[in-house]
């Protein structure tokens, strides 16, 4: 696809995903996790393609080994992105891929979600939600929560804005999901975000300054 010389920003839901502990265990394990990660994304995305309301829903997909960035267009409800794609289909795909591997080769991922104006100009995506997801996914309380939940395949962190606009709305039952507020200090980012790890969030209390 030829880059558009004059791309415009449009509202999108942006997801950043990172594989947990991908750099340890040697080349064979790293290669397995990269392949498993791609398989999980393929399975989860194929499952949501069955919903004909959201054909042409995926505006951007980039996989860089042990990380990925996805964006969904404004025509796709944000509650669908979190409730159906992340909390259901991604979770099911992870369970499928991990069902026959040892704990050492089990794929675990961190997921960050935000929404806002972003510019897609393949192979790049830029904008505030892209920056925000790249920061909150590195939040120390979130990393610790996922690291401590060894029996869980994933954890998700959403921006404060996304939590206020989407989770608290209750669509797709999201207001019944246990999210915990954490403080985020990563590079130039200072703010709050909300963490959910299935089975309970192993988060430290938020810091107050």
C-alpha cells in the first residue's frame, strides 16, 4: 500500500500488546513466543471478523516480533474492542495456543488500550493514543501485577479517559469487571490508568503525591 502523503487524523481505539518475558530463555523459546503471539492475534482477529457489523473494522495492524499495535476505526464501538476482542477472543486464543505447552513456553501478554485521534499512514501510526498506550503498558504497577499473576495469560491496562468513557458506561458488562486505579510515571507521562488482571489485580495501591 502506497503511503498517503496527506493523511488526516481520525478517532480510533488503539491497542498496544507486549509479550511478557520474551527476552529470556534462549533463542528457541523466543522464536516459539514470537510465532505463538502471531497465531494468537490471527485467531482473535479472525473470530471478531465473524461479526458482519464490523467488516473493515481493523484499520491498522503492525507486529514487531514480541509487540504489536492495532487500531480499530470509530465505527467499531469501544466497548466491543475491550469487551469482545480483548477480554473474550484474545483470552480464548491465548488459552488455545497455551493448551499443550509447558509453563516455560507459555505465552503471556500485557495489553494497553486508549482511544483518540490518530493518523494511519502505513506502515506507521501516530497520535496521542499511540503514545499513551506505549507509556501505560510500561507502568511499574501493571508490570508487577501481571508478573505476580503467574496463573493468568494476560493483563490489561486502560487509560483514565478510556475507563471513564467506556468501562464506567457499563456497555458489554464492563462495569462489572474489576479494574484498579494505578499511578503511571513513565518517561514524560504522568497520570492514572486502570488495571485488570483476571483472577484479581495484584496491584500495589496507587501512589499519591
